[in-house]
């Protein structure tokens, strides 16, 4: 009784704490906090680009900005995506219990949380450079556009590929610096090979998000959603493996042209071995195998990043 009275005197009752804990749990579920694979898929190519742009360790400031910014923006994207898809998600077994879909979190709450997270990410970008800040507006626009691309284009994974790869030019813009607010400043800070790395990474996103779409193919067909798995049809598995090949070959060639050596290529080989294993997981188009391949893709990205970081460190 004494403890309860003390809690009441402070204005925070056990019931209040319980409600707050429940809301927090819902918000963490909304941003997929217990499923880090999503932000890791964003993080590894971004850090790879950051290491290349800085020619090695980029320093704690940029490392913190891009790591925290990646987590924040992916979380904000989840909020927007779930609001946009709430009427579709209730018809898909895998997504029917998302907080917004089942009404546990309102659309207004989700969008407000997403806005706060995006603002925090923007505050981090403000500590970098003018070109990086300018690019952040483009990145935000693509992030907001993706959820609606699934209604308009037959390969919405390509739009996601741009969104999930935009950390690459931003990393170069931040590492190279610049104080001018102009397109010329962006061009100076982000060299052509940065855009080529981004283009190559887009094919990796096409690979793993097609695997993801293969999990929900039957549900998406029923509700009229457009995905790469549906568009590619019986060529889906071959296309996924082709996407992996384009990504790995393009990054291998670009890395060599940029002076990365054998250690880097070992990372590419490790990533290629994982891609080959993924073929065994998806070739029968079973939901569990396709979802497992998607969830484990961040290890493929980590292998490439580890190759970049180790090669630069051993110079």
C-alpha cells in the first residue's frame, strides 16, 4: 500500500505505467524494432560507400550519423508504409496483425511517429554537409513514394531499390563535404562511381525484395497488388539469381577500379556463396524458404562491407 501511495503521489500509477508500456510495445512493433534485418539491409551498403568515400574509417561522427540515421529512416518508412497499406495488409496473412492494420495504433499516431523519426534523422544530416542535406530531401521523397508505387507500377521493387540505395550518394556527399547549396556542389561531392555503386546496389534490392514478394504472391494476386514476383511470373527465381549476379559483378568491377584488392574480392566471393545458397531456398517457391532467404540477406551485405572495410584497413 505504501508503494502504491507513493506512486499515486508522483502522479504515475501502476495502471498508467502499464498503459505507457503497452503503447511503447505497439510503437516498437510498428517500426519492426525486433526485426532488425530491414535496417541492416540499408546499413551495409551505406557503410560500404562511406568507407570507400573516406578511403577507410570515416570517423565516429559520420559513422554515428549514418548508422543512427539509417535506423531512424527505416523506422519512419515502416510507419508510412503501414498506413498506406492498412487496407491491403488485413488480407495478407503475414501482415494482418500489424498495429495499424488491426487498429491498435491509429493512422494519425503512426504518421506522427514517422514524422518525429524522420525529423530526428534530418537533424543528424544537418551536422554533415550542404550536398548531403540537399540529397536528403530526394531520399525522403522516394521513401514516401514507395508505398504507393505498389499500386501504379509492375516493378515497385525498383522504387524501393532507389530508396534503399540512396544512402550511398549521401555517404559520399557527407564524406567529401561541401558548403554550397547547388546541383554543382552535389556533382562535385558525389562522383560518377558513387551513382554506379547505387545502381548496382539497386539490383541487390530487386533480388531480396522479390524473394520477399514471393512469400505473399498468392495474397497479392487476390487483392490486386503489383509486385516483381507477380510480374516476373515463372521467371522469378531466374531473375532473382540474375539480380544477385549483376549486383555482385558490378560491385566487384567497381571496387577493383577504385583500388580495392584481394581481401575485398574475398568479401564478394562470400556474398556470392550466400546468393548460391539462397537459390536452394527459393527454387521451390515455398513461403518459408523465400522468407528465410529474405531475412538472411543482411549477411550477404555484411560480407561485402567486411571486404571493403578489411581491404582498406590492411593497406
